[in-house]
C-alpha cells in the first residue's frame, strides 16, 4: 500500500480521458477486426436460426449443451460488477475505486451477451415473445410462472436494468467532466447524457444516496440471479447430477469466482492498453487476489460438498453419473483441467505476494480461472444429461459442432467489441472515484511508523 | 347424465411385459400413424431418431445363460408429470382426461421438458421433417406434421380418442370399452399393450392394473404414471414386482 | 466532496470520537472490572449453577431411564447443535480484525473468544448421543452416511474428535490473543489474578518479536478455527441429523448450519456485549459503533439464513420426487410444523423487521432484543430439525425413503431440565470467565484508540482510521 504517489488533478484528467480525447492508435484496427468477427458470428447465428438446431451437436438426451453452458458462464461473469461495486462499496473497501466502472460494464455487457444464448438455443426463437412477454392475454395464454425459464428472464431483466442504472449513476460526474472538455457533436451528446450535472453539493448528495440505495437493492438481485439460473437445473429431479440443494449458493460463489477473475483480466488489459500504471496499481491486484483466494476456497468447499452429497445418496444412477463425470474419457480429462484451472494452479500461486503484485501472472491466472469455470458448467450440464439412464436405448453423448464453437468465440469478440466501443466514448476508470480516493486517503504517523489511513466522516 | 359420465375418462395403458415378444410392430404402427419422419442412419447415429414408442431389449444373466427381455416404453402420461411445470409457455399440460398434451403451436423449443422427463420419451425436431417422394401421400391427415424446432411425443393417439368420442356423441351413446385403441395396441399381436379408461371400473385395463404383478417405472420420482406395467413371469425364477421395477 | 462516507457511529450530539483515553488508564480500569462481584452477579451465578447441576443430573437420569430408546433423544441433539452454533460461531467474530482490518471489532474480540469455554458443555452433552448413534453397519447393511467405506463407528470417533478439536482450537485462539492482557493483569492486578497473570503472560513485555508472533498466532488459529468450524458443522449435522433419516439428501445442510452458526454466534456476542456493557459499566469502551456494525453483520447473516433455507426448500418442494416429499413431510409439514413456523418467524422474519431499521441497529437495546430473538429462533430451528430426525425408528434407517412419518415427540421433564441446564451452564461459564480476565481485550482497546483519530476536515469533523498492513 505504500506505492501511492500524489497525482494532481490535471494529470488524472488527461490520463484517464485519453480513451476519449486522445484515442490510442491501436484502437481503430482492433475494433475493426473485432467488428468483422462479430459480423461473422452474427452470420453464423442467422444460418443456425434459418436451418434449425440440427447444425449443432445436440442430440437426445443431451438436449442442452454448449449454449446453455455459455449462458451460465456469462451470467456468472456478470456477477463481477455488483460484487466489486456494491458489496465493496457498502463495506467501504477503498481499493475498489479504480475498478468499479470496468466491473459494472462487464456486468452489463456480459448480461446482454448471456441473454442471447437462451434465445438462440430455442427451437423457434421468433416465438420467444410468447415466453417472455404475456402478450397473448386476450386468449388466456400466460407464461407458466412455475417454470424456472420464466424466472430467468425476470431475474436477468431486473439485474440488467439495475446494473445499467447503477452504471449510469456512477457515470454522471464523468459525463459532466467530458462535456466540459469536448466540442461539436460530442459535446451535445455528453450534454444530453450528463443530465445537467454541475457538481453542486446537492447533486453530489443525490448521486451518493442513489449509489448506496442501488447498491443495497442490487445485492439481493445479485444473489437471486445466479440462484435462479442454478434452479434451472436443481429443481429437475430426473437428472441426478442436477437435483442438489446446494446448487444456488454453489453457483453464486462460482459466479463471483469467475466474475472477479474476469475483472482482474480486464484490469491488466486496461493497464497495458491505456498505460494507466498510476491508477491501476499492483496493490489493487493484490487486494483482488486476496479476495479471490477466499472466494475460490469457499467455492472449492461447495464443490466438495456437492460431490460428497452426490455420492451420499448411494443411488446407483447418481454414482454411475459421477463416475462418468470424473473417471471416464473424455470427461476425466476435462475434470482434471477444470480442477487445475479453477483452483489448483491459480490459488496456490496467489498465496505469494510476488505473484499477486505481478500483473502478467495475475492476467494469466485469471484467464485460467475462467477456462476452469466454463468447464465446471460444462461438466455439470453435459454429463448430467448424457448420463447412463436405466434405458439403454437412449444413451448418447455430445460433441459441440463447429457452429457452436464459432458462436462461443463470437460471444467473447462481442463483449470485447462492446467494451472497446464504450471506451471510445466514456472513461473506463471513474475519474471522480479516483480523485475521491486521493482525497480520502492519508498517511498517519503512529510512533515512528507511517501507516496508510482512511478518512471517514464523523457526524 | 350421471356423475360417472361427468367424471370423464382417464386414459391409460397396461403393458403386460410378460406377453411382449419384442416384435416392434407397435413401433412401426406408431411411426406410420403419427407422421413420424423416417429414422435414417444419420439420424440414429446423431442420436436424433424419433420413435414415440420404443421396445428396449436388455439381457438378464451372464452369457450363455442370458435371456433377452423386452419392455415397450412410451410417454407415461404421468399425473404428476415433471415435464409440465418446467415448460415456460404451457406447451405441455395435463388435460382432464389424464393425457399429457403437447401443443405444437405453442412450443418454442426450449427442450426443458425433455430434460425433466426421467423416461426420456420426448423428442425434438432438429430438422424440418422430410419424406421420400414415394411416401408423399402416406401422411395421416388427422395428425399434425411437426415443423422443426418443437417437441413431440406419444399422444396416446389423441386423434383416435377424439374421433371415437365424436362418433359416440353423434350416435348419442357413451364410449364403449375397447372402442378407442391406439395404433400400437391395435398392432400388438400378443395383446401386451392394452389401452383403455381407468375411470371405468369395468374396463379391461382397470381390471388388469390391479394384478399383483403391477408396477410403474421409476417410482422414486413419484410421477404417478398412467402406464402400468405387469411384471415378467419367469418359470425358472421368481421375479417380484420390485425387482422388475428396479430395472426401469 | 460528499461520498458514501458513513459516520463512525457516535451518539448524535457528540462530535468526533470521545477524548482519547490514556492507554495506562484503559489497562487499569479494565483489569479492575474483574475484581469482586456484585450481589446480583452472585445471585445469578448461584441460580445458573443450581440449574446446571439439575441439568446434569437430569442427563444422567435420562440415560438410566431411556438409553434403550434413541427416538427420545432428539431434544438433546437439538441442544448440542444449538450450543455448537452459538459457542462455535461466536469466536469467529474474534478474528475479524486480522482479516478485515475493521477497527470497530477490536474491543469486541475478547468477549467473543470467551464463548469457546462454553464449548465444554457441547462436548458433555454429546457424550450420550455418541453412545446412542447407530453404527454404520446394522443388520449387515450399511446405511447412508458420508462415511462411505470407512470402518464402523467412524462417525462416532471423528465427530467427537472434531468437536474436541474445535474446543481446543477455540481455547488456543482465546489464549493467544489474551497473552498481553495477562501481562496487564500481572502489572495491575492483585492476589491470585496477579500470580496467574504472571504465569500465563509467559514473559510478555511487548517486544516487536512478541507482537509479530502474537499476530501470526491469531491469524493461524483463526484460519484453522474457521476451517474446523465448517468441518465440525459438517460432521455433527450430517452424522447426528441427516444420516438418521432415510432418503434425506441435502447437500446444503452443513453450509446451512455453518451460516446459522455464524448468525447465532454474532447474536450471542451482541447479547453478551449488551450485558457486559450495561452491568459492568463499560459504556466508555463499548461504543454504539460496535453494535451498529454487528447489526449490519447480523442483518446480512439473517438474510443469508433465509437464502440458504430457501435454496434447500425449493429444490425439495419443486422437485417433489418421493424422497423430496418425504423429507418435507418430516421436517416442515410434519411433526414439527408449528415449531418450524415459530422458528422461521424468530430466526428470520421478526429479526429482519427489527434489524432493517438503521435506528435499531444504532441502538444498544434494540440490537440486544433483535439478537435475543434470533437466539430463541435458532434454538427452535434446531428443535424442528433434530427432534424429528432422531424420532425416526432405527429399523427404517435403510429404506430408500421415509414411508411413514413419525409423530411429534414432545419434551419430557428430563429434556426441559437438560436444555435449561445446558444453556445455564454455558452462560455461567462465560460469566465466571469475566472474573478471570477483562471482558474487553485491554490491548485491543488500546489499539482501537490508537488507530482512530478525530480530525478536523474542511468545515466538519471526521475520523482518520489507520489501516496497518
């Protein structure tokens, strides 16, 4: 924590607004290439919708595969935003400040991406209006609110709305800042978006109260979203590997694990690409990695509980399923990779401060975590369905087709593309948070030791 | 009108496993009756074959003392069906006649019902169905051809139920036992498949279902199926109902 | 510039922290609180002592009378898990400063760690249960447990060992954080307290090396304690609850108990802190701030309880397979339905509505009421889980699921005496500990005063809180 150096406001403004006012040279080529990839992906999706789901590798009984895995994965990533912004805000963790914006953005964009998957994986996506909106009330056709698939859009829709508001409220001061530094159409854009932000005490108060209220309101939603996603699986008693009471907290803690790791990946990229070494500092990686150690270990505990109680029932089908998941080719390979990536490689490394403050290592370990967490979802969903049921005539396995892999890659390109596009118009590190943190931190002398300290209001 | 007729039928099937010889006539009859697309080699290999009723063969005992067993499995039309509450659009629901109904028009193809079904008797149309030119005119006009992207499954030949009920109503009488027969039960040469009304205490199936050999498949899911199985009687060995049930 | 700075909770009207109290005064005053005892203290201690003895006698008599019928021992099991929750969960509050660097928690740590001593009662009460727990293999068949292929009597051995280990780790945690205070007693106390202080302080003078070791020990024992707590909750609740009911498979169950244990522990600390503050006149050291922060924690844990409960409930209720239905019939709809409803209200609904108000969380008495309600709720919750679980006859233990739901088991006189006695004994032990060592950690109070400094900020007051690495 001792690497802090005083930064003056002019420097802070210039550096943090470089994405908007002084766009780096790599930006345009990168966004163009990503744009082309995104278009290719959308083309593939269009072909799939046109031809039918036969182009995927799905079969019977593996009716759900890579798309649902990826859906769960992206919903999981979206938990980064609220974890970092809301929880750390309410617990007043000072180190969260430079990270909040990026985390909230990740929430919004990954949710937008996640929503695509249940839509395109449906047999008749154009009829999904039946499903999400009860437009056909006149004929008495309602959505079935008993179905977890109705809870999903409700939960995710609420979460998306809340996150977008949360992002916007936190963006207001920076929009005002940008408005004052731009001309022409951009100035008009920021003028409209800034909603007359002038930075007077009343506005600051409202912005702060709004932020706290949204944080507190978002927390239950944050927990509920992934719980509800997990209930898509957990409530189904027919699939032995899914019907487990632990799924809700297990999924939530796993989502935090993968989401916070994704934030670490993003922070490293931001530090490298925009050269924000003064703002995204090793101490932030250090703090996030400490958090990740706790989260990952809790997650591992839940994983073991899930496995132990799977076998606990001593029901033959469930034991057969677990045996397949862990010991049969190719699931055993995936299972080992999953465990290595999600826990056994990164967490022991994070125990060392030298690793925690090494940005390159943090970047790669956080990517490992997300590979592992994607596999975790895959290993829950697919072996669960391709289980050896008592009916030998329906045994089948699953291999994702090229179309599915392309769409998976598309989703990553799409999120990156949105992020970069956003960075052209809005600062990725909140300026006001950054400045506030400069004001609210200080050093005190205790005896002969210089100790970092935080200023808190006393009423 | 008496209360008995108000109560309506509760359609169900009793499958006497002891009589099943595994001839697959039911499978073919169902395929032809219900406009099920042909199961080409490619479809079978990709695990996308559609067959509303299937006859599973399994072996009991070790070679060479092994015996082939057959069990026909179709939609169990569970009273407490796990596929129904999961459907977000009510495309599958339970009607007042004990049938598990699939509404093709409403289905959006989430395939959640198929995951919920422990008997794995629900089928998804991965492709638009096609038939060779030679079979152009063979389709049953009473049965909808299902487009791609929706689920389908055994309907207990609901079109036959409707046809016979209409006929009986127009003749001003109640349906007689045995008047409605599904395609599979008609085709079964050994009367292993018996279709009828469980609400009629005098029907054949009502009498059969109380046989001491009766069991239901996968009773641990508490699905209360409307398909009752009668256990295989083995002359060499006594096979209790419980033991047979633990197979499925 | 406004921000989400939240006031460090001083009572309205008092700006900034109270004047800094000299470290030496803190030591002398806090050590003085251990000496002597008021008449009220003695009266309460005697009453609790008599109740405790009655409880132990009742336990012995119940063993003589009913040791052949394990279905009658559910209330003792409920008491064991209740005590495990409170006395096991409370010390977790003691290690928060090490990890979260939160300043408010420092004065509270001692009273939290003291709960470890009451863990002795849990061990005593477990003894008959271990003797009654059916072996893994009965009538040649192995029942469902977490001990898949382990030797017979594994749960008996490991659960007992785990609980004893938890007790000793808790005591080690207590002792490692108490060494500087024994030194204070050596320096400021008289009589046997001084002699014992001298012995137990083990030459503490406060060198850098000693402080480093101290912090390392607290961190180590704290981490270890948490892991053991999770593990013991896992063992005790599955071996003495879940595995006694055929077909009950609930993966979240151990975690549910761990969360609930933290909730009960924090509630216990709040009640104890309230009593200590009020009757030992520690208003100068225990600020409303501590209650306020504990309140937020308690509120969060209360919400987590209902989340964990619901996560498990919905999977059974929605899944409605045969085992799911049987489990719900046993635990929620069946013999203990009214206890379940009452427990649900007291562990979650009522505290939720009490603690949701910031005004209540920022008050001492309001927090004490909320916490007391939670403690009663936790007890009822344990009763509704463990009494029906134990009431399943052991000849049904191998079935695939419960086909016949047993009837309600009402507590007999023994049960009531045992429960009253067990809880009294736990309270008595904590009370007596306050005569042995200051109920607030002297060095942590000193540190608390050292690290938080009232400052003038712009036109207002603020607090500067140091966060040492």
